[in-house]
C-alpha cells in the first residue's frame, strides 16, 4: 500500500470526530440557531482533536471510508444493538429472578482479527454487551468476565461471546 498524505489522514480523523460529535449531540426538533452553535463547536473541537491524533488513528486515511467498509459497518450496527438488547433482557431476568442462576467466571477466547483497532472494537463490543466484560487482551487472546459461563472451552465460549461481531468487524477493519 502506498503512503497516504498527512492531509488525507487529518481529513479522515476530522470526519470521524465530527460524525461522532453529531451522533452524540443531534436531537430532532432542535432549533436552527442552537444546531449551528453546537455544530460550530463540534467543528472546532473535531479540528483540535484531529490535529493531535491524526498520526495515531490510521495509516490509510480516507481509504478507510471505502464503500465496502462503510456498508459492513452499517450492517454491524443493528447486529450489535440486537445482541445488546438480548443481553440486557438476559441480565435483567437473572437479576430479578432467583430461579435463573448465575455462574460467573473468567474465560479465555481467541480472535482472528489482526488490526489493533478491530481488536479494540471487538473488546468494546463484548464489554458493552451486558453480562460480559473484557478484562485483558494479550495478542489474540481475550480474558472475559462472564456472568454465566456456558462453557469453559475456548472455542465454544468464543463462539457464544463473540457471536457475529468478529465476522462484521473483520470486514470493517481488516
């Protein structure tokens, strides 16, 4: 892969930060004046954040925003949200029902992901899903605290905990 210019990498970082800003601050029914103020603040803060971090975020810059990667990321969002909803109900049911047991423990699972950002996204996806928490990552091994250990077998536990996350994240980050 050819070297990407710093301007390309900066623009990529800025776009990522402004998208995140809009995701956190946008609300329907907002007045135009307030929107312009918030968006202007977002632009300024995104420019500052991009200036400090663009060299560390990506070596590929805007090439990360290929239609293929964006498409797989958009497909990943509902998969993640659905997994989170199911896990929320499971944990709530375990907390509210004494008949539903908990069997907490720490399991080790492996990932095939090679990209460090992809590994981080997988760890965050696991942690944001109630009932699991990524405690440590060493190379391709994740140590997960699990509210109910269904299996201590590394492969089987990995299949249950990772679900479809890894498949989608591979397409986004590899």
